[in-house]
């Protein structure tokens, strides 16, 4: 973590962390006093100020550890994908459809088209951050193997993570569909036994009776359940305990598979974000980066690209 004051209440910028201070900042930006600052319906801010604030909030959560120049050059798509449902013309000749036996099929198609129309367009604005979600440290945080993305980066750099069975120490790597990561169970904090207090340790240090018949039932239960893996979640972790649809996680083996790239469909985006997936903050941030992002890449710049894994390749 480059800035030790990333959870400052003065800034109130949500981050990728389970910290209680971050949860409080998330509350302030969602429904607290700071939520009015990102309501641009009626605001004295200029369009430049709105875009700058939106860009700062989006970057604070999605990749604040990535250098701004690198983020603009390698993590932004050229355009936003069009994931709107394709419109198929439906037949209006009822007699011909009944003769061909397509009445029930057409009814299902009309019902599906009506439901998609009611849901609206897919929130494609959040897909500008799809490349950030491919990073191995962000993917570890999404799989709940680390309390924060900063801890996930530390685990990768210190060699506690395997990529497809081999030790991997580059936290900037972008995963390809089908890649599997494995985390050392000893490095996952909530899979460890909680630290006992000093009073408990003093109690345990007292000599006990040598008669096995006088042992307490709790001791027997603890000895019988010692083979189970402990699962001790930290406080205030429940708002962040969820698995995205593009990840297949196995906690018994401490491994996860990056199944596919995140996408969006009407009414739902697979990229977790503290802001509306197609709201004003995401849209204004995209407008900012679409104007300032670099357009050309030289050979020397291509040589400095972070590792970008492809399907079937290294």
C-alpha cells in the first residue's frame, strides 16, 4: 500500500478492503452525507469537475494501486461493447404459425422480449473496468482469499500463490479464461486459529489433574474437532462475502478458476462496484478517460505491457 491513509474519513473513498473504516466510507458514499456530492442532477459543479470527481472515485476503488499512466494505456478498452439483445422479427400470421406448430414458441419469444424491454439495456459502463478484474490480485480479493487487494498483492509477491500449479510472483498478471490459482492455506488469515488472549494462555498453563476421567467435556470436544479446518471471518466482513459469476472457488482446496471474462446483461453487471453500474459516476468517468487516454503505442511501450495471458498461451 503506497498511501497509509487510504481509509481517511476526510476523503471518504471506498477501496477494495474489508476494513471497518472502509465500510464506514462506503456507507457515507452510498446513503450518507457524501452521497449528495455525487448526485449531479442539480449541482453547481462544472462538467469538468463532475468528470474529475467521478474519475477519482472510480479509480480509488478499481485499481488505486495501478499507476495512472499504465491504467490509461493498458487497462482501458477502445470502446464499450454492445451487449444489447438482438431484436428478431416476430411473425404476425396466427393461422400460419398455428399450422406450423410455432404458437407456443412464439409466445415464449414475445414474453422474453417483453421482459428484456422492461429490464432495459445492459449496464455496459462498468465493463470499462473488465481488464482490472482480470488481474490476479483483484481476482484473489473477489474470491475472498484476502481481506483486501493490498494483502492479495503481498501474498502474490511473497510467493504464496500458484498459477496453474507453478509459483507466480507477478501481481500485475491478467488471467485468461481457464487459469487456476491456488493459495497457501497458511497465508489465508480467516483459515487460521484465532489468537488466544493472555488470560486463556495463563489458564492453559496451569497444571491439570493426571486422571483422564476428570477431563472436561469441552476438552474432549476440542480434541475431536481439531481435524476440522477453522473458518474465522473478521468482523464487518459480511457485506463483502460474495463470489462473482466469472469465478469458480473451492475453499476446501484454497483454489479458484477464472472461468470467463466478466460481462453484463439487462439489469445486471458482473463487475462489483460501489456505484451504479450504469449511473452517472461510471458514465462520467468513461467520458473523462475517453478524452485523455493515449491513442498510439510504440514498440518500446508494447515491450513494457503487463503480462496479459491468452487462452492456450502463456
